C-alpha cells in the first residue's frame, strides 16, 4: 500500500453551544470532539471505535463538513475545506460520501429507489439526460446486489439490509474516493451485518475506495479495518494497526473495551481477567480535568487527574495518550 | 405488502421493524383508485363529496342552471313566497325584497363562495407555505420575525383584522379575496414551520446534504414532498373557514357589494324581513351550512386517510 | 422568573403590533384624508381639503403621526367621534361592559356544556351518546354563527315567541346571543375534552389506579379528568380571542349594545376614530387575558416554564 495521505485531520474540534436564558446567551458547550489528530491513507480502512457519546459520529460528520468544525483542520487531498467556500465544499462532496447508520431514517420515504440513487448524479451534473441516468442507476443497483426491477419502489417496501444497499448505491453514485461508514451495520440483524461488510469490502477492493469505518462493535471493526482508532469523550486515546491494537493494547481504556468482547470458548472465557469500567460516561460539556479517562480508569494516579497526557507515538505507528505507557 | 427479498436476507420481515415506516404506506402506485374506494367506504364522506360536487356544478354552470337573472330587479314581484308555501307562482324559492329570484341567487352564490374560498386559500397557502418553509428551515432572523407576527396574529381575531381592513378598502370581491388571503397565511405558515422543524433534522435530509445537494434542493425536493399531507389538510379546512369569513363579512356589509349574489348578503337582507319572509334566510343558511359541513367532514376524512397523526395538531 | 419576563416582552410586542395595525389602517389606500372625508370631499375646495389635512396632522411624516397617535392613545385619547360628538374612547368604554357581560356568559356556558358532554362521550366511546355528541360538535364547528343566530331568532323569537329577538335589558335578552357565541367553543372544547380524556385513559398511571382497585368513578374524576383539563386551560386563552372577535357578528344580529356592534356601525358611518379605539381596546383586553392565563398556567404546570 502506498502511504499517500487522503484525509488529514489536525486538532479537529467540534463544540456545540448550549444556549439558555432570555437572550439565548451561550452558557457552555458540548465538546463532542475536542482536538483529534490523525491521517487517513489512500486505500486503507480506518476503524473508529468508542462507546456511544464518545464523539465518533460527530467526528465523521465534521470530517465531511456536514458540521462546520469549531477549530482545526480537515484537509482532503491537501485542501483545507474549512478555508473554502460553502459552494466549493458542496462540489467536493462528490469525492467524499457517507453511509448512514439508520437505513430507515436516511432514505426519503417519499422518493422512489431509482430517484434516491440517481439524484447525486443529477445534482453534480454527471449525467446529460434521463437515459444516461437510468443506465448508471441500473449499474449501481447491480453493483450493490439490488434487483434492478425495484427501481420504482419506495424505501418502506424493503428490508433493513436492502435499504442499506440502497444507501450504499447512493454513496457510490458519484464515484467517490472516500466514504465515511457511520455505524453502517449497527442497525442491522447480525446475519445481515456480515453480508453488508462483505459487500463493503468487495467494493473497496474493486473501486479502490478509502473508508472511515465508525462502529462500536470491535469484532467487525477488526475484520474490516487496516488501522483502528479508539475515542473517549471527544479525544483519541489510541491509534494503531488493527492487529496490534487487538493483540497488544496499550491504553487502559482499550484494554477495558477489548475485555468486554466475549470469547466464544467457555474455558478460556472463564479464566480471562476482566477489566470492568465503573461509573458512567462523564458529560462532554464538563469533562474531568487531566486525562479524560481518569475518572473511570482503575490505574489513574494524581498526575493523571491533573495533567492531560499527550497523544504520542510510543512505538512505530502506535499512538497512545496515556501517562502510564 | 409484498416481500421483495431475493437476496439471502430473505428471513427479514420487511414490515413493522422501524419507527421510520411512514404512514403514507397506503399512498402507492394505485393512489387515486384507492383513495376513492376508501372514501366510498365512509357514508358521511361519500355524502359530503356528493354535496360538494353539486355545489361545484352549481358554481360552474350557474348561467345555465339558474332559472332567472340573479340581479334582475322586479319590484312588482317582490317578496313572493316560494312554491313550497302556497304551490303557486313561478319562483321555486320565492323572491327577495327587490323581486330577485332567490333560487338563482343561491345558485350564483355558490360561485362567490367557492371563488373566495379557493382563491384566498391559494394566496394564503402560497405565502404560508413559503414563509413556513423558510422560517422553519433556516431559523434565524426570518424565524424570529415570523414568530412575532404569529404572536400578534394570535391575539387579534382574524375576522376583526379582515373587518377593519375591508372597512377602509370598501367592499369588493377581489379585495375580499386579497384580504382573506393576506390575513389567513399566518396560521398556514405556523403549521408548515412546525412540520419542517420536525423533519429537517431527519437523517435523510442530512444524507441529501452529504451527497452534495444545494439548500433549495433539500428544502423543496426533499422536505416539501414530506409535508404535503398537512398542507393539503389545512388547505381543505381553510376553504371552509374562508367561505364562512366571506359570508360573515358580506353579512356585516363589508364583504362583497350588496348587489352581488352571496349567501352572506342574502342572509343580511333576509334578516330585515325575518318575521315576514323566512324564505330569504332559510335556503341561504342551509346552503352555506351544508357546504361548510361537507368540507369539514371531507377534511376530517382526508386527514385520517393521509396521516392520522395529524389529529393532534389540526 | 425568566418565563415571566419573556412573556411580558411578548405581550409588549403584541400590543405594538396591534397599534401598528390600527394606526396603519387609515394609510392603507394612501391618503387618510380621502378616507375620512369620503364623498364629502366632492363638495369641498382644494384649499378646504388641505386645511382639513393640516388640522388632522396628516401632512406630517408618518412616524411623527404614529408617535403622536401612540402618545395620545396611552392616555386614552383616540380622537373625537364625528358621529356621536364625544371622545371615541368614551364611546367604546360605554359599550365595553355589555360586551364583557356577553362574552363571560358565553364562556361559562361553553364550559358548562362542553366538559360534561366531553366526559360522557369519552366514557362511552362509540356508543350512541358519543356519536350524538360527535355529530353535534361537527355541526357546531361548521355552522356559521350568523346563521345559527338567525335560526334561533326564527325558532324562539318568531315562531314560539319565547324570547326577545333583539336588544338588551332583561335576562331573556342574553340567552340567544350567548348560545350563538358559545356554539363554536362548545364544539371545540367538547372534542378537546373527549380526545384528551381518551388519551389519558390509556396512560400507565391510570391503569395503575384501576389495578389498585379504585372505583371507576374515582379513576375518571380524580385521575383522568384533572389531567385532561390542562390542555383545555391553554385553549381558553384563544377562546377569549374568539369570543371578543365573534362578538362583532353576534352583537350585530341581536342588536346587543356592545363594542362589536359599535365598531360595525362606526364602519358604516366611516367614524374611524371609534373603529381604532374599539379594535385597540378589544386587543388590549385579549392580550391581558392571555397573559394572565399563561402565567397562571405556568404556575399550575411547571413543565411549561422550560419549554421553548
């Protein structure tokens, strides 16, 4: 794999203001993403994991500029989108698409399948007439394994897995380079998850796609990802190749997450040392001082509660934010 | 619903698994024939539809249906009782204080009622839809100003507002349509706004943005098709409200000019002769009540057909 | 506290808007002089018309006129009635008690009829009593008030001769106007009570109360009804507006000597100072009633204070 950087995320922050009072003054902020830095290399699949509320979905959306980031840089092929006009960003969306979590909510209930898939082509002026659009939509439907005779049906007539295929076809329509898969399989039945994962993998290999694969299911993430990043309360905790992360996790939070995966081998499962997290996820509008994880970390020291650890490369291509490593 | 699965996901039931399954499920390929067959299952709705069709025919074909010129004044013939009273004479529903044929005026009155009802809705619907869409979608200053207008409108009975404006402008069919249209859009806008707000954060709108759609495309091509149901339902109720408003203002003498055959002006005239000639009021009163009742019943039915959840807001 | 401040601000904006509308109505066709003089202008010389314009202050910029209009209005000065030859404010305030009396009677009547009917309906859904009540409500919402008024006059005034058909003075005089004015609120409140009751009957806390063995009557009155009446309280604010606006028509039909009828007759005689005074005073009363109801409601139901 070439090490060409496709997306560079530098110190990305996404804060949502909390307003209150008669004059609607800003009284605080939900720091959904609070300074994360990483690169996404061309052709790789970067997994992004963490509990719900850790900011991974927000990160994915901010990277695509669906939200205007509060601070930081998201450079796509070397161009910082935050500095460009809204119209430039809109045109750039051709090259970066998204697959959504909820295949029920993300398809317009009043539109036929053919229109849902064909609209991006029209919006970006990629087809010259209805004939060509129809032809391309047919191709797309075949590519994702949808029966092309369903073109005039409405989304509610399909099952979850098929709806997700429609969503994938829509994302592929403009031949993008980069796709954010935002929990693209979490809402599906387990039996269907594997099929969709296989489809995504096959499409990646056939079309040379790059994925940011956001999920909370570590098993699936390991299977599809080249590298995996672990987020906690808006911060990146650990980032390395997926094999290394699962075989040799360094951050206590990663260890806790991994020990929550059941092992399908009862004797092994019984002797395993579990690392259980106590307490609830703190509020992202008022995170703990020092290391964000310090309030729930079993190993936390005074130092951890006072000073925030740097996100640093501990061994080659293995980044961790923890004082104890 | 048929199962379309041919892929290996066959086991998954395509129905009732998601909260997003829209109630518009029924609205499908065979939309129109289904709409009518469903309507005919309700006796009240069927009768209402027939009444409305009769009113519509009266309005359109008034010149051919009316036995006399509705404005022809014959003072010799004044206050002749209708046929059903003494079985004699040539005027089915009698004549008014100027000798004009009541039946002809009732038939022509349908024209005025429907013209005002429908044209004013067209005006208020267009303005309300646009303002509601923009205000709900973009928020900000437009929305703030619009919400303040709503506050004022709510505290100022529409009939009072229309009455004062008509008082200054003077009566006239065109002015009346304009005034009812321009005073009625606020309620329209409020409901459209609340609908837009309730779906603008739905994921399919975000998805449209992610594919690179422009703001106006998301607003008019993604959101708008999803709020047609309430728009149509309020529209039908507003036609009824406008018909009553036209008659009320004409009754008070500031609607259409007195010589124009409107059910409202007929009632106002008839009120002068209430102890003498009840045929001046009863036919006009029945005509307007039946028309409005029919529209309201059809509106109720349409609401339940298109989207029963609207019951809570309309 | 915040809620109260915001609500007061809202009322101020409303009053401002109403004053703009009332002030602006004379400018709607361009020249207020023309409107006020009407046909009389035909018999006047250009100089006389100009004199009149200056005397009325219509030659000044509109914002100066608006400022002086508001400045006088807050002192209860709406100018002189050309017809009655007394201050417009007094013309209106003389009629106010009659309007408030009629609106109050109609209001009480609407609650007395609609709530029991709604409760009865909800307790026996889809039974004959519910069907009859539902049909009545639909008719009540569809029948224009002036036609209902005329029907009542025809029946009780002309045919049966039980009640006086016009005027005021005795308790018999108020019966027909009050019924006419209350018909629409009765229909709406009845539907509201019914659907709200049906909604609450399905709630868990009601099921719990039933499961505890509390008698059905107690369940309905102590648990369901009390909660169902809350949405009714908010609609009362709007109802006040309806009753005041509806008074225009009802008072005209029955010759009831109130503000509504005064406004209509002032319109007929182009006595616009009286129209302005009447419209503004009705709107002020309405805004005040709404303010009180909202504040009272926020006190009864704390949830409302945190909304929006």
